[in-house]
C-alpha cells in the first residue's frame, strides 16, 4: 500500500491507506473583528463532499484560499478557491503529492511539501498558476509542517527521531535545531520572535523564542492533545478545542471563547486561519 502523508492538517509520513484518512471539510466564514472579539456573519461548507479536504491557507491579498484535496486518483493536489467568484481551480496535477501550500513572503509563488517517488519530503515552489519551479526551496529531507518566518528563514518540523523543530536559513543553507517533540503549530509573533509548542508529560507547553537571544521562555501550558494554534497580531495566541476557538487573555492568564461552531455541525476543529484583512475565517472539520 502506497505511503501517504498523515492525518489531520499536515504532513507526517504514515503507512495508512487513502481509505483511512479522515473525512474532512473546509468551511469559510465571513466575520467581523472588533478588538478582541469576532462576530460570525455567515458561513458555508466550500468542499462539502466525501473525502479529504484540508490545510487551507489564505493568500495575502485575501482574495483566495489555497487548500489540499485528495480525490479519485488518490493523489494530493493543491486547489484554489476564489472568495469572490466562489470558483475552484486546480493548481497542481502531478504524479507526486503536494501538501501545505503557503504563499511565500515575496508573493511571487507558493511553496508546498512534496512527497517524492522515493518517499523523501522536501519543500518546492510553484508559481501561482501551479507551474513547478526548477529548484527546491530547501534541500533538507523529512520536512513536515513548516512556516515562513520571513523571505530568508523557514521554521519547520523535521521527521527525526525524536521529531524536532528547526529554523532553516534559505540564503546560507544553514539548519539550526530549536527543540525536540514539537507539536504541529508554530508562527511568527513579532520581529525577532516566534511561538512553538512542545509535548510535555502531562500537558503541552507554548513557548516564545527570541531569535536575537537564541532562547525560549514558557508562555502558557494547555492540555495534552491540543496542537492547533495561531498568533493573531491583535488578539494574540488562539487555539482550537473541539468545536470552539479560544483566545488566550494574557492579562488575566485565562482562555476566552471566541466562537462555538457546533451549530454548524462542526465538533472537531483540526485547523483554522484568519485572512490578513480580517474579513474571513476558515475552519477544517473532521467528520
């Protein structure tokens, strides 16, 4: 049975077959952000079919949503959903599998982790119409989750033993270890810092890493099993927990509910993202 990438929102290599991947759908919500509150105006299931639809990422201009879908050919390809026309366009149709599409900081292309014929996992780039570039973004193998810190640096999850978190300097081709046993969530916080989360014995610990000082500090712990976080420039750290999305109130050291999506039939949020313009929220629901 062909090896494919793992379940939920990302890219950990697995020996599970296509039929064992979770049924997942991508929802799109029009929202209004006011300070530290989110008002949900309306929502729709934009995939709404049997099968695996996952890993959504908004384009920086807020006009489209990139995502991954596995259809009848059992191959993972990248698609684009236009928020204006509501039309879907297939961007890749290759003999390999692409995962985790993200528009790069220069806005000239999107990157994706590619599972090659020999099962290596490397980061490639495509133009915004899906044409494969001639060079890899980074030569490191065993790339899982990743995120651009800036145009020259990539934060990524590496499939080592144990799994580890690294920063890769694209220009100088330098790889730096950060931590072992990370979860799948990490993002820039502000200049010279990013957050990541590690799996501890009884909980998961979110840490803030200062790239100038080259050290991290504990920020907040969460219960084991919670792995999906983002950092919003106005609301700070946000996580998903079952049917809910919650914001961490740093002043009062507590989690505050932003929205409960159970009324939409969503009970297990496995990925979510806000558009840069604050008008849209996407949520992945495992069925």
